């Protein structure tokens, strides 16, 4: 069931999304060589609480962190801990904040100091694929239109599209219907309606799209060890387009 949010719910989702975006703005200042992923997690925890929210992911299916910190070949769901960030790394921060029962969900990949041209391109193009995916959203569009736009952009840049993990609806649950894949065909899948709220989140790899899961049962990494990037916004579907709820 894909829910249509009421105006009151949309207002709460706007606040949750705003605080999620603000948490990114706050955290990105601390992303530099020498910081640990655990320190970033603690900063996120304190910040989210200071804004009257709770972290959406902490305890979700038993996830131990406030945020997901995925470095280099880690695609998603990296567990914050003792890992020290080094010059040239890239790190995806996936952040969720819950306000009065409603969630925001947004991921962004950041450079750690100076990064290679290949990684710069990966970040730019994955961000580009997010906005190309968003650009087709409006009342009456199909979910498949989004995946078609994302994968077209990925193909243009010769990047691997992760297929096992997908975007999703957002509301009182951080993961609601529908699934929003980063592949597919225009004109297929559920029809988007004004008042739906979805997270679009391309995960693109410099190499193979194949992934596997580490023994910690959380961290997903690329099968060939090449870097991966992840950009995600939670958006409201409107009559003529979309509104980004997790704006920076
Ligand atoms: Mg998400
Ligand atoms: Mg997310």
C-alpha cells in the first residue's frame, strides 16, 4: 500500500527532512583525515537529539549506529567505529532523523581531503544521476521512469548500478512502499500521486555492479573492491514535479 500523506503529515515530514539535511550540513565540516567514523556517529547522535528528533536507523533491525558510514568500496550500511578516515578516502553518510514519528532519509558521499579524479567523477556523476532520477517525478509519472533515468545516466558514465538495494516510500516508517529501483523501464511500475513521499537513492560503482555483504551482516561492499557512491533525497511528489524535503 502506497500512502498519500495528509497536509499535517507533510508538515511533519518537512520538519524531519529539514533536520536530516541540517545534520548533513553540520557533519560535513568534520569529514577530514584523522576523524573516526565513530566520532562522526557521536556528533550526529548529539545533533539529532539537540533538534528534538531521534535517529531513524539506531536499533532499526538492530543496527548499532546513529548513521551509516560507508568508506570507499563500502556501498551502504557501514557500521561506525574505530576506522580512521585518510586523505583520499570517500565516505557515504546515510542519515535519518525522526520527528514526532515521521522520518527524513538522506545519504551523501563526501571526499576526505584531496581525492583522485576518478573518485571526483564518481561523486559528481552519482549526484547527477540522483537529480536526473528526480527530474521525471510528478503526479502521474511511473516509478519505473525514475529507475530508467538513473540507469541511463549511469550508462552514459559507464558506472555499475547496484540492483539489490533500492529507494522506498517514507512516512511513519523509514522504509515504506513502493520500492524505487535505480533501474527499470519508463512507463512501468506504480503510478506516483501528489502527496506521496519517496526516497530516491542511486548507488553507483566505479566497477562491477555486483556486491556482497561482510561477516558483520551489515556492511555491503563492491565485489571488485572499487569505490561506490550513494546520493539520496527524500522528496514529496507534487502535481507538477517534486519538493526536496531533505534540502541542504
Ligand atoms: Mg533510504
Ligand atoms: Mg538513507
